[in-house]
C-alpha cells in the first residue's frame, strides 16, 4: 500500500458510479479578519498497491500550530471484489474522501494528517498544510510624509 497523494479542497462530491469531484482545489490558505472562525475543508487520499479483499482503517485529523487536534474523523473500508481490469495488469487504486468542519482559533500553519493501516500490516501517513493568515487591512492611511 502506498499513499500516493493528498488533495485539499473546499468540498468533494461523488456521482452514482463512485467518481469523485474536488471543488475548489488547493485551498490551503484561509484568510480571516477575526478568530475564532469556522470553515470547512475536504481532503482526498489516493492509495495504490492494494490487494482485493484487503481492509483499510483510516484516520483524518487537523492539528493547529500549537499541536491541538481541532477536527478528526476515522473509518474503515473493505476492498471486496477484483477490478475488471486486473487481468490486464492495471494496479488497483482507491480514493478516500473526507470533509471536516474546523473551528480555527490560531494563525499559522495547520496540518491535515492522513493515516492508513491495512489488514496486511502496512502503514502510510502523509500531511498537507492549511495556512491561516490575517485579512490584510484595506484602506490603511499612508504613514509616509509629504
């Protein structure tokens, strides 16, 4: 099992066939004029090197700059069935989406951390940042002289 990549977005949708659509890709900066503030982010983890019938347990968490976990989600997935293209040498992949609502109380670099464990004893972990910055002041008087 290999955790190939993570995508941070504003949201995620899934169609009837299971295809995922990420809305607002690479939304890794949150600009806020006041704290605390509430926001939502979605993350998609893309895995490869999986075996049919393998079971995954996964954990998503968001850590503030001070290390506090401000949101978390966990679950399990069973990879039943053999993909119809397996006999053609195509490796099985799997995408796991999660949407998390955050109450952000600190400025700075937050981390979305994804941890995966398989029933075959493999472990993978990766993270992606979310930067929380102050809203720049608009219309600030010029401090220079004449």
